[in-house]
């Protein structure tokens, strides 16, 4: 069994029962004690459970208003984000106008779009803007055209507030690729930052289609501010570490669910 599938089964058990024991997983999955402990280490590093003596327990989660810095989020679930970014980039048509919200996964998408011809990118992300500006310099004008919203920066390096919202109110984009702090059936898409939630709503209003990019660690997390219901999402791109129950919920609510294998 591939590591991604094995870890998905572990997370299914943790979310169903609240805890899991190493010995039980060894018997159930037919792998060594050391393999299970490595899996638990990886899942703990991704922030989706807490290791305890002899096993692991469900993580209660950070406070709903706790906003991590972009630099802290970027290394988490890196393989999953890379795979998700590649799949999301395939949704982008040459010559189109695409919006990218702020976030570490949308940043990964931006790096995949540098070769798309005649592309215009609207973003409120400072790191994404830096990537596109560097590409424009290095490619002698053969990089996507950049439109930066302006606004007040947050910890996640998002430009938000009235200036950003007003800039987006006058735009029309073909596709929005949207990141999120958390995803759940009850809360939908959410963020710990109220102003960022409002700017995300402005991004959604400007888009003809909405594609959400979120790795498996975002499932079950609810930030302070909800900004969209799952039913408003046209395409949801995630990785195969997401629990089976979560896949069922997403398949029932979003227009299209894309689950990509993450390289371990």
C-alpha cells in the first residue's frame, strides 16, 4: 500500500474515533511498527494529528483567529501542494484571465503558470507577484501579465481591505484559483482573517469559474471567517491524503472533485 493511501486510512480512523494506537495500525495495515511511526511523524508535521505515547490523537486545532505567517505555511504538505498545483494549472487556458488568491498552494500554482502563453494573472498575493515579476524579467516579456490589487498586507502576505475589494469589483476573470485556510461541511471555506475573507468574496464575485486548491490537512479546519459555501465551488483540487468521508462530502457539494496522488 502506498504511503499516501496508508496515511489517509490512518486519518480516517483518527477522525472517526479521535485516537489510534500504533499496535492496532500494524495489525490492520500489515506494515512494521517503524513504518507506522514514520507515518504518524509525517501527519503530525502536517498538523493534522498529535502524537502521543503508543499512538496519536486528533488535533483540536489552533484558535479560529490564529493566522499563520506565509513563511510558516509554505513548507507544510509540500509534495501534496506541488501535485495539486500541477493539476490546477491544467485548468488554465492560454490567453485567459486567471485570478490567484493569496496562499502557499496558490503560490505553487503560480510557479506552474509561467509558461502559459498570453496569460493575465490578477492576484492579491505579494509572493505570487514577486514570482511573476521575476519571470517577466528573466523571460524578456514572455511571462504572464500581472495585475496586483493593492491593499493592506496580512500575515499570509495577502493584500486585503477596501482598496483590494474595490479593485476586484471592477474586474471580470475567467477562472479564480482559490486557496483556503480551512474546509469543512458546516463552515465551508474559511480564514482566520476577517478582511481576507471579505477580499476572497470579492475575488469569487469577479470570477466566472472558481477552482479551490486545498491539501488534505485543511479538511475539518474552521477559521474565524467563512467566505464561501462548498456549493459555490466549480472545481475542488486536493490530494489523496484526504479522508474517504471528506471525499464523499465534497463530491456531493462541489461541481467537480479532482484528487491527485501526492509523491512521498
